[in-house]
């Protein structure tokens, strides 16, 4: 069996490093040989599981020349999340366009492009299909990632929009939630919000399944969260059970009262970020798991025990003994 050559951008990041680990595992016990070329601005440190390293910078399209040579698959998992619109555009739009041109020139037969459900903006939504509501991104990162999708789709890519990604390596979702519980210690609006979440290892399995198999998912956009949404109250209580956030007799607090406390707190987190946890943020993701013939796993709450040590180390000092 000839080796399958896979190019991975964002290989040192939260999701990319988990995908590299998944690529290193024998697929379904078949022992498929995968040769991985990681792409980044600097050589990785630690136990990054790549066979080759290509030094390139998405902000410099000329540096991408040749990164896809002899590759079968491109996994474009890199993105810049920053408040600077011009830098985000350089990486997420122009960098993506240049990378897709390279993939087309090299004859890469399968491309997976990682985007985000943040392209829908901050308005609450419930069980929506792809583009059932018009994307309305409100940040520099999500605006430019939406623009980058167009270049990926033009190259025939499978575009994935996960919701909130949890698991070892997460430095935004659960840390932000813990900060918000500090400043507004309540079940916000009763914790009724339905959230689209995915555990990073399940997302990595889905990405690799699409990459390595002849799955008919290319040339379109898919939601890529776990198919079962999680109620906000269940997430908070699950985190408390594992000692990740304090265990408290959480009382219900109306949304407007929560927002008033948030404004008075001086927290670095915005009202928009708060609403991502306090209001419905639910995209229907069932279709992609079925199309990829990929079992979705037990879901983010079912995997919290495995991630608890990571989160406790990141949030040390926050959880009361």
C-alpha cells in the first residue's frame, strides 16, 4: 500500500496538534501509511508528530510555493484569531487563497478547510442547517474566516464549521466560561440555552475520517459540532462535578440582570461572548457524521473526565477547595 501524503497547516495549534496525533494512529486497524508534512512559520517543539516540516507563513503567500507538492490531501487548520482586521485578512483570506492555489497547482485530490460557526454572528439561533440563516460575522476573525471559505470552496474543499471546541488544549471556551461564572455566579436565564459543542478529539477524528476516506463531502460547507447539543446548565454542572469550576447552589438569574452584572464587573469578556453561552447557539451537525460514517462519540460532557486535569491546571487557583 503506497503512503498517503497529508499536508497540515496549523499543526502546532489546539485542533491541529490533535489532528496530527489522530493521523499517527492506524486507521480502523488497517495500518494505513500516512506521511504528514506540517506547515508553519517555525519548526515545532515537543512531540509534534510530523514526518516533514515545511517552513511557510500564510501572511507571505510567496513562502507557500511548493508546500503541497506530491501531496494527496491538504488539511487547512490554521487561522488567525485577532482583533486586527488587516492581519486577519492577510492570513485568513489572502493566505488561504494562495494556499488553495498551491493545492490546485499540485493536483491535491482532497482538501479539508476548518472554519467556524462564529460566522453566524451573535444572534441566537436554534437547530439551523448550513446557511439557513445568513452568516453575519461580527469580529475581524470571523469576517475574514467567512471570506476565506469562498477560496476553499472554489478549490473544491470540504469546509467544516464547528461550534465551541472543548478538550485538552482549550484556552478559550472553558476558561472564558469560568471567568463569566466568577463575575455572574448564576445559571444565566436558567441555563436553558442550547449550545453546539464538540470535543477536540472527536472533531479530529471527523477531520481525519474525511481526509483519508472517499467520503462524498467535498465542495460544500458542513456544521461540525457533536450532533447532540448541550444545555448550558448541564455544561456548568458537568464542569463543577469534575472540579473545573466551583460547585455552587446555582440560582437562576434573568438574562438582563446577568448582562447588567457583566457590565459592572469590569471583565475583559464582552457581552457578545457572554451571549454565546447564555443564549441558543445550536447548529444542526448530524449530517456530516453520517456522511463521513464517523461515530460522534459520547460528546463533550462524556469526555470531561479525560479533560479535567488539563482544565484544572489551566484554571489553578480559581476553583475553591
